[in-house]
C-alpha cells in the first residue's frame, strides 16, 4: 500500500502494531481518527496514555486496578482462604462474570513458555508463594489453578503444584470436560476421555 | 463486561469507538498497550495526534498530504488536464496502486447522503468547479467520476454531471461490469445487464 503521506503512514504503522490489526484496518482507523475533532483525538490518546501512567497493579494479586488494592482484594465479602491462579486479567473478568466464585485471585501475567522466552522468573510465582507462606492477607486453604489447557498451561500447573504441595495447601484445577451445549461427537478424544475419567455423581440443577 | 478498573474502561470505550472494533477487541488492544513500554505508548499516541496537528489536506485536490500540495498535484509528470473525482483518500490509493492513471485527483470527502445528513455543501464540490472554471492549475479536458456504485454515489454522479456539463468538460465514469476472475453466474443481474449494454470491441491484451 502506497500512502500519500509519511504522517499517515506512521499512524498506520503504529495502529497495525495492535494485536490482530492489519494495514488495511489500521488505515481505516487512522482515517476515522483524522475525521474526528482534535480534542476527541486528544481524549482518545490521553485515555491510552493513562493505561501506562495511572493504572496500577494490585499489590496483592497483581490484577489491574485504579488503586493500590483491587476491588476484589479490598472487599471484606470475599473468601480470603481461596486463591484462584489465572494467566491474565481477562480470565479474572471471565470468572467474575460467572458470579460463581467468591474467593481471591492471583494473576501470573503469563504461563511458562520456553519458546516465547517466558520463564519462571518472568511470572508472579514468587509473590503467590509468599502470600501463602506469610498468610497474607489471610491464611490460604486452597489454590485453584485456572490456567489455559495448553502445553504451556499444563507445564505451569505442574510446576506450581510442585511448589505448592510442600506449603500444605490443597491444590485443585478447574474441571476439564464437555462444554455446556456441546455435542459429544464433535469433542476431541482427549477431552472426552478426561470427561469420562473425571465423571461426577449425577445431580439435578 | 465488568472491568476491574475505570481507567481500563475508559481506554476500552475510546478504542471501541474505532470503526468495526467491539468491546472485546478493544480490551485486547488496551491490554496489549498496557504491556508495552511507556515510551512506546507515547510514540503510539503522538503518531495519532499528528494526524490532527501536522497532516494537511492538499490545497488543490483535498487529498491528505504532509505538505501544502500533495505528491500527485505537485508532480510535473502527471497529466494536468484530467481530474478523477473520488470519495475518499482510500480510493486515491486504490487507483494509484493500479498504476494505470497518470492524471490528477479531486477528493470529495464523501457522497451526497441525506440519511447521513451529508449535503452538497459538506463536500468539496465548489472547489472542483472552481478548479475547472479557473483552469487551475491547468485547463481541464476530462473529469472521470470514480464514485461508489451505491445510490448515494449515483446521486452524486448525477449532480456533478449536471454541474460539469455547462463548463464544457468531458464527463466520464469508470466502467461497471464483471470483475476480472468473477464467474458470470454469480454476478447480479444489474451488473450483468450493464456489462452487456456497455460491451466493448474484443481485444487481446
């Protein structure tokens, strides 16, 4: 694509650095912003800049937050003795949307992935172990591992389990199985195999 | 979607104002920017701000440009007596990419669309007529209308033709027909009808 302006080209280059955005979409975004008023674009940019300047990570769970402690960690209504370990902020939001979980979180910031150069030291594992060792903010009875069902997620699960077992906490993982509404014939054999293996007593709900 | 931070929420709101971007994609973009370094986000924002502060519209054709005159209008190699009228900057780029056109452009900035509240006065029609009347920058022999094949495009074509005819210029439109590589059976009847009506002498190329 041959752009008639270097300024437009720079904006397109920057916009196409966003995940999943190609040059064509980036151009569409740039032309849209060009058509906006100057103060609108300034508002747009300041909202993005504030992501870096004003946004905190919660001191306890590392989730994004406007304050030192995130709403979950600072709520007295949450169960303090259960920690759910997730990869990213998105998973916190997904689990919160289920309205089924009342415990605390711990955001790792990724999973162990040697190919992407993500090692143990790049993740918030140390702070998780410290939370449990120091019973901060409260003694922990159970750690739920809610990491992705990928090889990297499984590796991280395995490593975390090895670190957590000596600390005397119960370690669980979320159930793997057939998704609600899914058809058995389209499930892959590993998922179906695990779903059979971890079958549960029938209950009406 | 329940975001854990008002700052993140504002960024997501702003990003989802981009055309075709939903809340979920906007969140993905925001989290990506959050993971970038502060100076990278600053570069990102300054590139966008420059779209409003530093980008010019060409004084002659109204195309975007870094300078007062765009590269096309300031090039002595272009044919000065043909103007191609297009809706937006994207069409200029599309036509330039064909490398088939050596004349000048005129960017209307839209098409007549009463539903969207776009009237004659909102478009760069006046400046087009002035260019031809005042032979600026050179006398014009032909105006090619390359507007979209929508009702709004046709309305604009009709209006422009009415204004241009009295000025003694030749008015043409780009050919409508079957796209190269397309199958006749899937063409809509209006396109196929027009393609038959405007058939051309057979040539090998």
